[in-house]
C-alpha cells in the first residue's frame, strides 16, 4: 500500500470515529439521568455492548469508505458512494444530538429512519464500487436497525399521555 492509500485509510477511520466522538458528547451526559429513567423495549441490549459494537462499526465504516475513495473520485458512481457515506455519517452524529442532546424521542425516530435509508443507499452504491466496501457496512445497518427498534420503542413507551379532566 502506498502512502497516499495509508493516509486515506487513516483519515477515513479517524473521521468515522470523530462522528462517534461528536455524538458521544451528547450521549454520555444524558445516559445516567435522562436515558436511565426512560422505559425501554424488551430485548434492549445491555449498556456495556454499545461501546464495543460502535468501536467495531466505526472501524468497518472507515475501511469501507477508504475502499470507495481509493478508486478515485472521478467516476460518478464512486463520487455518489463517497458523498452518501459522509452524509449518512453526519446524520449518524446528528441523531445523538437530537435524541440525547435535545432529548427528543420523536425527533430521534425521524432522524434514525432517515439514517437507515441513507445507510441502505450507501451500501448499494458502495457495492457498485467495491463488494467489500458494501459488505463492510452490513453490520452497521443491522445495528442501526436494532437502534431504530430501540428508539421507536422508547418513543412509544414514554409518550406523554395528555389527560383531559372534567370541569
């Protein structure tokens, strides 16, 4: 591997972790009090699983976008996969801001659904560039599917019930 490829790989992985870092700024503050107090759906993974899973996913995501990027950005297919990757990564970080930072369960649902479709589009376009690039994103969409179930479950289980009182 030449130095240009090494730099692209390192930048891709660091950028993926940076999105996770931005999201965690909002997540860590909200977990012990706000999130801990919410009703959660059945089959919620244990808290300790989230860190290791996201660590692995960010590495896989970084390698995936590197595999796309190393093909050069002159081709429309490569450029589309490359752009979609960075858009979905930004939405990934934004979800943490909305759900944990703003404590918006409904906003989180909308954001994570958009994220899921962006990941799917990224997978499809990445597969067209490199089968490995697309395949490396499959665990990511599986985990975001689980996160979508959790977000929707939290939203449903914790909706405020408006009570109408007789006057």
